C-alpha cells in the first residue's frame, strides 16, 4: 500500500497545477500592463489638459515604448459607452496604430473628465486564437480656466 496514488495520476495533477499557475501569472501580467497603460494615458491627458495633438502624439510614443500591442488589421473602432445614464461616443480625431478609446465627459462646474478604455490581450496557442478584455479608467478632474 505504499503506492496508493499512481505516479501517472500524480504527474497529471502536477502538470495541471503548473499550467493553471502559468495562466494565472500571464493574466496578472497582462492586467497589470493594461492598467499601466490607462494610468499613463490619464497622466498625459491631465498634463496636456485634454485630448489634443500634443497629447495624442505623446500617447502614441508612450504606448510604443511600453510595448502595447499594435492593431494589425487596422480595426480600431470603439463602441459607445454609458456614463451617468447618458451615452457618449469616443473621441478619436487623430490617427493611431493602437486600440484604445477615449471618451470626453461634459463639463460640470468648470471641469471635465475623460474615460479611457485599453485592452488586455490573451493569446491561446492551443486554440490559435486571441481574445481581449476591456479595462476602463477615468482621469481626475481637468479644470478649464479659459473659454474656447
């Protein structure tokens, strides 16, 4: 009765545990990278006081430096998003190679905010597929001191 558990069964349990651990680690790293991108985009929007040509160029440079995935097929369309009961369309006035979405929320009491959506990409080599999950963040209040 020394070998009540067969070695093949034990090896299968060890292999399954290792696969699950590495999947969890890969998902955690992708999630962390996506939140890092959201934070970087939010900081740049606050630095340049909104989404304009300066912030768009800096966002593109930052995303390439941080290793965000380039959109291969050029499909960069963003869907509408609900915020406080209203539906908002994304603002994308400038060309981009990366899939991220920026939503401008209206001014209240002299300030406005932006909503940012980046994506977690997971490649599944066995199924030869890729899926993405959106990660949403908002900027702090950006005050407008002059009228446009």
